[in-house]
C-alpha cells in the first residue's frame, strides 16, 4: 500500500451514456474537490465505454502503478452492460467472482422475491471484496486491497461512498505550496533551469501568446515551502539576469 503522501489517485467512469451525451459527468469535479480538501490531487481520469477490452486495459494500467488508488464509477448493477464486477475480478484478483453472502442477504431483504433471477447477481463480487455502504438504498459498492474502490454510477449514491473513503485514506491533511509567475519570454528560455528541478517538485509550464508575443506561465509546487521557494527564486534570477519582464501570480 502506498504511503499517505505518495498516492496516485485515478478516477474512472464507465460512461457510454456520458460519451454519447445522454448524461453529463458529475464525478470528476466531485473527486477533485474532495481530494483538494486534504491537499491531494487527481493523477489521471478516464471516461470509457462499456467495452470489455478497453476496461481491462484501463484497469491493468492502474494496477501496474504500485501507488495507485482507484475510484471506479458505474457498471455494478444487474443489467447485461454492467461489466465491472467480472472485469475487476479478472484483473485485480485473477479469480472468478464469488457470491458475497452478506450482500446477497441485503438484496433479498430489500427486494424479496424480486431479487431473483437478476438482482441477486449484484452480490457476485471479486474474491476478497469488502463492502462499501450505500446510504441511499444499501446496495453496496465494494473495494479491493483498500485501494481499488467500485461504486454505482449514480452521483447521489456514489459521492457519499467516495467521500467516506477519501476521509479515511487522507486523514492526514497535506499542504502543498505553489508559486507561479508569468514571464514575457518563451519556454525555451527557462528549460535549462527546469531540468535542474528535483523530480519531487511538480512543474507546470504553459506557453501563451499575448499581443502576438511569446509568454510562459510557470508554476512549481511541493510539500516543503522553503524548498519550493528556493527553486522558484532560481527562475526569477534567471529572468532578471536576462532583463526579462515577469510578474508573480496568485492561483
């Protein structure tokens, strides 16, 4: 399991309805905003069709990242296009799904005879799954290894579930320090200095054109305020040594 300050958060939406514009995405902003409350950021986001090959490829990619934390939305219902349980089982456990007896009973308690023949299969989960409580109707999501989390596609159900997960994973709030400037020059001017940054200092360089002239918005961030300030000063010194105009930005 990755350490608190070394978690790469992925959000994946099984979203054929979003891709064909029948629904609007409401998940990515929610996850981004919840993580920001604790000083964390999304590492990558995906919206993918209900396609077996594509879903497998995405899950494989995320699994290979030893620091990955996955929030997967959708595809855990009882219709034929709900593929998440079986694919997650294959990719993350290399075993077939098994009937989760507690969830099975929850389904029976809620739907009685209407639990059969289809709804009960929502309890067929990857081996070793832990249930995620659904406060709306008690039709659970599930997690694997306390780092891969699978919830319904409905925001009113999924968001409270993910909120609970994030509050536990990110109980220790991290504060990230960011400094940004806008310089009247091209990126090329600052590349040599960029190459000297330690890998743990995050760099963002955005080329812009203002009044037909090259500009660059440069931003660096990290968890050590003094270290971030030290490296930022080197960019300022580089600009001033070449008489390049710049201004500091608050973002």
